[in-house]
C-alpha cells in the first residue's frame, strides 16, 4: 500500500518535469554572430605603368670583315671567339703580287720625277734666251707645256704608288672595331676577292648591347591620349627603365633604359619598333637571345590597387568581395591591370572609398552581413622588379 501511494505521487511530478523540459527545448536559439573580416578601404595612388614585351638581343655594333684585295689566304692571325682590339690583325693574304705592283709603281714614280726635273731645267735654260730672241716663243711655250705635263705625270705616278701601298697594306686584314671575333668564314689556302668583298669573319661589340622589341601602335596612341588628358605622367625617353627576364626565368642583373623609339608604323604588323640599351660586362646577353622586357615608361596618377589575396580569378573573370551598405557582403567584378609585387592594379570595377575584404573571406557569405574587425595595411606600390645585382 505504501509503495502504491509513493508511485502515485511521483508520477505526476515526473510529468510536470517532462513538460517543463519540453517547454525549454521549444524556445528560440540565439543567432550566431556575423563573421569577422578585415578590409582595405580603396584610395587613389600613383601606379607605375609597366608593359611586358618580348624582345631579342642585338649587338650594339656588328662589323663584317671582308677582303679588299684579291689573293690567297696565307694564315689566320686570331683565335676564333675571342675579344680583339681595333686594328688587330686577323688574316694575312699572300702579299707577293701586291709587293711587285708597289715596286713597279715606285719605279714609274721615279721615272716621272726624272722626266719632270729635266723638263723644268729646259724651261729654265729657255727663259733668258727667249727674251734675247735666241729662240722662238713657240719653242719656249712647248718647253713650258712639256714641263707641266711632266709634273702631272709625277702626280699620277704618286697616286699609283699610294694605291699600290694601300693594296699591300690590305693583305693584312685588321679588325675595324674592337669586339668579339666570330668564326672564320675562310681557311688557309682559300682564294678571296676584293671585287666580290669576300666575307672573312664578323666582329660584334657585346658591351653594351641593344634589346629590340615592338609596341602596338594602338597602345601607344592610347598612352599619348592619356598623357594629354592628364591621366598618365610620362617620363623622358632616357629615363624609361627596362628590366629583363631571361629565358630561365631569372632577372637580368643590370637595369637598362630606352634609347630609341621609331616614328614609323610597320604596315605588316601595325607596331612600332622600340630599343633599349643594357650594360653587358659578363656577356650574359648574346645576340639573338630571347628575353622579356618590363618597361616602366609612365605612371598612372589616380590609380587603384588591392592586395593580391583579395582577388578571385575565375575563367569568367576576376572578382573581389566588397562590404556594402549595412555591412552586407557583395561580389564585385573587376578588370585587372598589371601585377605589382603583391598588389593588383584595378582598371575598372572599384572606386575610392570601397571596402574590399582582404582577410576572413572563407567564413563570409555573399549577401550576408559581416563584422569589420579592422583595416588592412597596404604595402607601397613597387616601381618595377629591380635586379638583385647578382646574376647567374
């Protein structure tokens, strides 16, 4: 009986507790807080206008060494692929024929000089006689003419001697400029001709060197229009910096500058030729080598950059997350410019004052509110990738 009474009292109490617990479970759960993000507030900055162009290395001076007289190559006097000085001997052509021609011309000059002296003496003897009418005026005039002709023969013979001396000198082929001498195009015993200007070798000056590349005429026209409208600040041609990237991806150790801009457009390609000059003390740049040039020729005065980590690049385009009104997150399509270190230049899609999300993107959702944790700092905009000075 006692057990039954206890059970009858405990049962209603358990039902009350169960109802209370059920009522507690049906109450509203507190909403989770908005995710925290860091933002960068867009501001206008000066951005270097960097253009990347492919180019080819060219020797600053190329001299083709050619034969200037006919003859047989007796000896090569230089080592192929080495540096030579100006006027250094490169080849020796058999000089015997030219030596004989020089000796013959020298003899003809001596004969002409003797004839001229004799004719001059005849004039000197006739001069007092003609005043005394011991000889006729006609004889005297003939002697004067013969003397003048003899002097002209001397001048002609002297020219022949000088020409023969030049031909004799040309039997030793010398370097017209200092530089790196290439492979010999002829061997000992080969017949070369001055009339055909037989190519013997080539000398290239490799320090400094040129790098040639082309710029689209439409891009150049747009740049000039932006300069006229004040959107872009231009630099003098010799202050336009150029940084080279070599074929292995390394940055060339020396910084160059532009030194030539063609004023004619190539009708076949619609481009303009541009040339830069680089120091090349270690001969790392060789003629014909392919390189990529980063040309910093101007600056965008009111440009926009954002951290690279805040840009999402997809096949359909690039986007950034922007905190809009009410701290609601929205996706904004943007048009990317040039990458400057860890910063993307933005051509369109953002304006000054926009708040771009830089950190906390993985917890945020487009269309949902977020809480701004703080302002992200922005490193200074680098000019162009500077060489490290080491080289490889």
